[in-house]
């Protein structure tokens, strides 16, 4: 790892220093976001006024990402660099030590209202859960922070950024309201996920209960027999119609439980990353949440 960062530093030092905030210059802002939620906010707020790129490739496993020398060059050339923070982003810390001081760095962990991790029994840990973007409230905070950074870096287009952020936040508020209305009218209030559970912020904010096979960023792949029995019994006893697995994971456990109980397998989008096809098709955070809304309605009724 030390040799890797030495190589990155050598690459970075070979790049001429750039003035980050363009102000009234003719060049477009360059914005680099590590993961999809922040990429989606930035591109939606920027429109055609900035060049926005996503560092972690679409379709890849975000928890296994390792930056390439070119990635570091791209960060160093950016006007604004946006990342999540948390344990999975520890690689960023070493890079930031050698990134040009003109690059405006936004760490979303510093903006978010955070919750402590919980295990599958609801016991709280001593570290914050990383999946802060699954909260609509946090997404609104992030949108404001990203928009304000754009405005300070590019005053000529400040009104555009301000207006676009207002529109994006309005869409989030609409979705939030639709989820709350749907949940209030539903006959069930428990979401069953036979997979990792990166949705602590989501269920906490919306007042849902949940049962899952693993906590958030668990590296486990096989649940205990006790856990499988608990989920299976819960699904049977409560006539649960849908058992979810998360996007970009296999459905094996969910399918096994559904085969045993007669429930249907559902997929729920964490919005952490998207597939290559989704990315090429221009899918958005809000469009994925709209799919989640329909899926969850089926699961709770």
C-alpha cells in the first residue's frame, strides 16, 4: 500500500497546479464524486454548466474499490471533490494529503445527520453507519452543500445552481411524502431483507421496522441457521408477501426463504452504485427510489 501511494504521489506531482474555482473564467467547473448519490446530485444541480464524473465505476463493488493513478490525477484536476467519509472511504485520507489545496473537498459525513450502526438485533455499535444517503433529509442537506460549493466556485452560474438545487430538493420532498403516505396506509410496517442491510437511515426516518440477515456493511456471506430460521418463521407467521435482497447482490438467500414460505423475491435499490446499463440509460437517485416505492408498497400490503 505504501508503494501504491508513493506512485500516486509521483503522478500527482507531475500534474501542474490548477486554480480550482473558475469564478468568471471560460472553463466549466470540474466535479468528481466518488459514488452515485453525490454524482447524481452534482450532475442534476450543474446541468450543462459543469463536467461531472463518478470515480467508482458503474457496476463495480464499491467496498472493494481501489483508486488508480489516473483517478488521483482526475481528483487533483477537479474544482470540487465529493466523497462520503466513513470506513469504506479510508483510502481517501491518504490521497487528500497530496491533493492540490485549491481543490474544494466536500466530505458528506460532515454534513449528514448520522446514526450509529446497529446489528441485526438492533443493538447499537460505536461507529456511525456509512449509508447516509438513504435518508431523504440527508440528501437535501447534501444538495444544499454541493450547490453552495458550486456557487462559490462559479459565481457566473450561481443562480442556475441555486434554482436546480431547489428543484432537486423539491423532488426529494415529494418522494419522501409519497413514502410516508404509503407506509401510513399499509397493513404491515416491517421490511424483510435477506441480505446486508444498508437501509438503517431509510427505515429509521420513515418509521419502519425491519428484519435482516446481516447488518450494513457486513462481509459475512452465510447467515447462521438461527438467523435463517428467524427470518423464515417471521415471513410465515406474518404472511410476508415479499422478501428483499439488495441490488448488485445475489438473491440466493432470499430465494431460498421464498421457496420455503411462498413469498416473492424483491430487489431494493440502495443507490450506492448502479449497473453499467443503468448508468448509460441515465437512471437517477429519484427514479430508483420511485421503483423502491412501488416494491415496498407491495411488500407492506
